[in-house]
């Protein structure tokens, strides 16, 4: 059975097909087009796959999944780091029509619980090297809650369930069963602003378009050697143009475990990297390393993409000057809409804006609090719809009613200004979220966890400025007794939360300031912490 999702209205769907955005091909086509190629597709440490080999590995794993009973319309929870197995697993699942949630490797129990609870997976793919999967406790707990979760494959297991073993199983049966191109291919993760992390159904048609168009704009081709050092499961790394874009163009993907200069500089030199994508804090670290005189030959690098969080103009200007490559700003979202500065834009546009929508049929509106459309040049809320912007979070009718307007425009929660030339500047945010160097923290999610602590009465999480990360998080807490930051962080860690969500700072207060309508006054709290920071 096909996975439910909110469809585009018929007239728009017809338009998107007529304009050639939706081509009715499954995402598996990205590899199929190169299945006879001897070009190198993927480099992961010492391991190297040619397109032909990658395609065969995908087919073998798809067969292995099929023999274990997986079939079209099933769902899977996948948590793998930046390795070849992540790419092989995704394509194998696409081949047999199983829709995964690709959790980030930094995710812990509460995040995985939330995703599993929503999709009720029949398959789990995880890594023994992740703390949660060192033993079978968590797997057993998941299976007792989800009786349908019958199949488990584990990287670095060595036994019957070893993922690498499954990839090596000889292919005995032809694989088939990809879902229809108009149906859900997989779920993307929303940075979110609500208590439970929301899932974004993405169809083959909409996602494939976003990849093809990104490849075109960014100029990826067979000569591209792309370094993926940011989390490969993230929408940015997958599709803007990301590693799926590299494969589409027939180039070479080189994986790295993290974006630190010590990790990446030698790889860039050895692998002759031409393109890579970073978040702003990583850019700062790269620039600092170069200023510190770290020896590195980055001369092959022609394009550095930066996105996920606001890049300051000062930092932007240093990129061509000090790294010696072109900058491209990327303002995107897992929900869909992606904006790029173009390769032939003026320095002014590239340094001071977050670019413009990639598709002529991306509809972007700037509206006020009541939804009235504002004139160009005015700051307001971003609303958008288009051929690759989703129409609703998975199984979240109430939240969708708030996140979308009557015409199906999605409100991203960003405050923007659109210039006369159509370029967008992100100037703020109205969603209750902290953007910690590109990693999104939904305040409510952390607050709910804090409130489970026996000594905590009220809690509010807000952003505070940070030189490296852009923003960090500060928890204001009303408690029965004084609590120290280390204690709170340890408590959250024990609950099982991704490390980046732990409050960077904790302030005990007698009460939380309220607005006139009785809501926690977060603006005031942000001001309090800013004043504290100034005073230091
Ligand atoms: P997510 O919904 O988790 O995919 O995160 C998308 C959000 O990240 C956007 O709505 C923005 O708030 C933020 N974002 C992404 N790229 C940029 C950028 N280049 N500049 C500023 N904010 C960004
Ligand atoms: O932050 C994001 O989610 C993001 C940034 C750049 C994204 O999803 C994308 C490009 O596709």
C-alpha cells in the first residue's frame, strides 16, 4: 500500500508535469543512468566504488531486503553515518519501494523513538558503533513497542544481521517494486519548532526535480569531485545538489566523517576536491586554520557552498580571498524550497544575499502577521509553494493547519526581505527554534524534556549569540532547588537526546517573564541573556 501524504492539487500537478519539473521517474534512476559506467562514484576512506559496482551493491542489498520480506509501501528507520553503506542502503530501499527516515548519526533515543513511533518501521538499519546500538537493549525495547519491526540490519555487527554481509549476498532474484514516482520516496527531517520532531514526506517526482535543477545551477558534472563532510543524511547534503546531485551528474563523491580542517584539508589535497558544502561555523574553523598557517593545498577547490544558517557578510568576503574559491550561499529547507546565489552573480549579491529560488515556479510571498502580502523590500514572513515544496507534515493535521495557509503556501518561520532583483536576505525568525550553527533545536522539544525533571517547575529555551556557532542555547529554569548546568545536561543525556540540543547555558530564575497575553516572554529572556553576555 502506498504511504499517505498530502498531494498537490490537480491543476498544479498538471502544471509541474507540463513544465517538465516532474518527469515520472523513480529516484533510483539517478544510479541506473550510470550502471554501466566505470567512473568512480564513491570514495569512503580506503574504499572506492565505480558506478557499475555501486549499482551492483545496491541490487544485492535490495535483493537481501526483499528475501527478508520487505516490500513496497513499507517504512524503515535508518541511522548511519557518512559512509558508503548509507548511500547503498538508501538506493536499495528506493529500489524496493521502502520509505526510510534517515536519522542523523547524532540522534539518540528520544529522536529515534519519535520517528519510529510515527512511521512504525518494519526495518531498522543502524550501526554498532553508535552508543545506542552497542548492545541489543534499545533494539529489544523498540521491537517490544513496535511488533511490526521484524528486520534489523547492523553495520559493524559481524553476525547474521551484519549489513555488509547482506550487501555481499549474491543476488538470486531480480529486484523490483519501486514505489510510483508520484508517491513518497522517503521522509526528511524537519528542524521543527514543536514538541515532537515532524517528518516531511518527499516524493520521487518532487525530490528528483530539486536535484536535477540544483545540479544545473551549481554546475555539477562528471568532472565534479564533491567532498561531503556535513551529515550526509541531511537534506542539504543529499540534494542541494549534495551527493545525490553528484551521482546524477556522474561525478565522484568523497565522504568525510566531519568538516574539521584537520580532517578535510588533507582529503581535498589528496582527492583533488572541486566542490564542497559547509555550514558557517565550519567556514570559520577553515579560515582560522589557514590564518594559523596550517599547510594545505586547496587549489583544486572551485566552489564552496555555505548554508543551513546565516553567513555574515564579513565571513563571506573572506572566502574567495583566503580559501581561493568561489562562494555560493544556499538557503534551503528540508520541507522543499531552496535558494541559491548563482555562479555568475555579482560579488555584491553573493556576499550579501542568500540567493533566489531555484525554480521559476517557486512561489514566494512575504506576508505580515495577518497574512497580508507585503510590498517588495519590506521585512516579513516567508510563505512558499512550488514543485518540490511539500504540502504537509506526515500525520500532523493540526500542525499542518497552522503551518500552511488556505492556498497551500508553507510558512517556514523565517523573516526575510526580497530585493528588487529577487534575491532574498534572511533577517530573522519567528519560529520557536534555535539555529545552532545549522543544527536546528525546537525549543518546545527540549522544554518538554526538562519539565520531566522532578525539580523543574518551568523551563524556557532561548537562543543566545555566539561568535562561532551564530547561536547557542540558554535554558531559563524555575526549580524547586538550584540546578547546575552540568546536572541538567547529564539528565538530558540520560534521557537520550542529541548532544547539540543540550543547553549551552543554564540560568535559574525565580519566575519566567510573561507577555500581556500570558505567554512566556522569550524576547525578554533573549534580552536578559544578551545583557549578561555584555556585562561579562
Ligand atoms: P530545516 O527546516 O530543518 O530543514 O531548516 C531550514 C531552516 O534553516 C530554514 O527555514 C532557515 O531558518 C534555516 N536556514 C537554512 N539555510 C539558511 C541560510 N543560508 N541562512 C539563514 N538561515 C538558513
Ligand atoms: O538548513 C537546511 O535545512 C538546508 C540548508 C541548505 C537545506 O535543507 C538545504 C540547503 O537543502
